[in-house]
C-alpha cells in the first residue's frame, strides 16, 4: 500500500514538470505584455500627410515622441538625431527619415512644429495627430505620457513622457529601440547595424 502514494506522487510531479515546461516555453516565445508592437503611422505632418509606407524598402525612420514646449529632453533628442545623421555616410543618411510625433496636440500645431523642426534640419518631420490618433500610435509603441499642471508657469503645463527612439521600417516593424541618451553613440551604433556600416 505504501507504493501507491509514491507512484501517485511521481505522477503528479511529472504532470507539474510538463505543465511548467509548456508555461516556460510560452513565456519565452510569446510577446511580452507591455512590449511595443509598432505598426502603421499615418499622421498630418510638417511635410504633408506622413505615412511610414512612403519610405522606400531600404529606408527607415527614427521615431521619437515629444513636444515643442519641452525644456530639455526633446530638443536634446532632436540634436542627438542630427549628430547621429552627421556621422553617417551620405548614402546612409539618404536612407534615414527623422520623425517626431507630438504628445501635445493641444498646443503643437503644424505651423509651430514647422518652426521647431526647422532648428534641426529640413529633413526633420514633425507629426501632429488628434488626441485619438496619438493614443493609438503611442499605445502600440509603448509610449506613456501625462500632463503635469504648472499653475505658476507661463506654459500652464508640462508633459512627462517616454523618451526612447524607435528605428522602424515602412511596415512599422520596430527594428531597434534606442534608450534616451544625451550623446549619439547608441543611435549611431543602431543605425549602422541596420543600414550596414
């Protein structure tokens, strides 16, 4: 009689091992919750209606999210893009489209975006969508933002937001995600990896 509980215990352990193995497999290979999935970007922009599908097969876009009233991170991010582009060959530069999508559609009009992007280069595109369009794109790219009231400031509010850069192709596949940095090294490395150095 003592053998039956032992046999049952071994059977339970075997079932648990198989079940946990299947669970680990799904955990390892299924998309993780919260990971950006990317996808289409179609928004009004400083260069007319912008869509990732306008890119050539060998081109990629550097997508970032920000706003023109941002005091530090956003202008730094655009400067980093400009510095990174300057370190590429002319042929590589022609294959890269720098894009900033505003997280402040309330204040960032196309006209304001044109003025702002003009500080960084004529190839820089500023995209402005409705609140609904922004929520759709931002959710797919894992971007979070929130308005922070600043009653003592002339700006009235600021916006805390994610600052990662995304290298994407014309289908909206995220080729690489580059964490925010005040220097261009990480972005240059990612671009050269995708473009071929």
